[in-house]
C-alpha cells in the first residue's frame, strides 16, 4: 500500500506541476461553466424554485465529466508522442498511473468548484457544508472512474486518435444533456424521461442536488452513490486491464 501511495504521489506531482506553473490557464478553462452558470441560472431564476440550488450542482457534474476527458486527451498526446512508452517501462504501479493522473484533474476540479460556489453565494445559493463536502467527495470518486475510462479510450484510439474524438463528441454531450444537468428532463416527453432513467449520470445529478440542498436523507443519494461506485469500479478495472496489456 505504501508503494501504491508513493507511486500515486509521483504521478500526481508529475501531472500537477505544469498546471501550477500556469495558474491562469485554470481560470480560462472555467469559461464555459461560468457562462452556463450565469446565463442559464439567471434565466431559470424564479421559473423553478431555487434555481441556484438546482443549477450549481449540475454545473459541477458537468465539470466533472469534462475534466477526465482532458486527462485522457493528455495521455493520447503522450501516446502519439512516444513519452508514454518510456513511462511504461518504469516500475510504477499501473493503478497508480491511472489514479495519480486523474487525481490531478480532481484537484483542479475542487479548486474550480470552490470558486463556482463562492461566486454563486451572492446570487442566492445557500451553503450546506455537510452536503457540499459529501457532494464533492462523490464527484472525486466519479472523476477517478471516468478518468480511467478516458485512459482506456485513449489507448484504444492510438495511433490515429480518431476514435477518442468521435466518442467524446458523439457520446459525452448526449449523456450530459440527457442527465438533466442544464434543463429538467422531468418536463420533457415520455421517451426523453425513459432515456434519463437509464442514464447513470442522471442519478448522480439528483444525488448532488439533494446533497447541496442539505437533504441528507433523500433516497436519491443512495442511488447516486451506487452509480458513482459502479462507474469507478468499472473504470479502474478496465483501465488496469488496458494498462497491463500495454500501449
């Protein structure tokens, strides 16, 4: 276990150092979430209860879906450039390679999430500390699983990389929109609600909204936690399998 933690820390340090050297880039990467937050949140304000309590968790889930894809893209760049092959011949744990890389994205996400929450407070967002901490913990676990899946996609996409771009564009955005992140799926047609019910991200979004509203006994939190753990388990299993088979 000590070796795993050491290897994870090594990979985390390797990945986070370039970001720390250019902190301004972290702010620019928040452009789209902030745009959605202020435009959609303002439009929904008054139209559906407390729009900020509903919308802020959705924005954080959206950011959590996007961040692991960035991690997978960076791995794809290393695969195409050949630097990943040099890393694979080291004695570093393959699981640590997955977790360390993804934790870097989650560290960035946490910083951005705190900033989003602070910006939403003057607009009417109410802070429930216990629920916020639980929600952020769930997003970290989800991000690790999604990050591992993005690594699998990057490995399968080499050497052309075309598969990575196609899947992220064709699959990611429909999953995001059909999870009810930006607009409530419940008010849509029946076929849309059915798709929403089989989308695991929908359960995570509902759990996040319950947590951020301070409703810690809501049953949706149990469903969201189960969906999060399932995605994380599948992602780590497939990621380890792909890494051990070689790139």
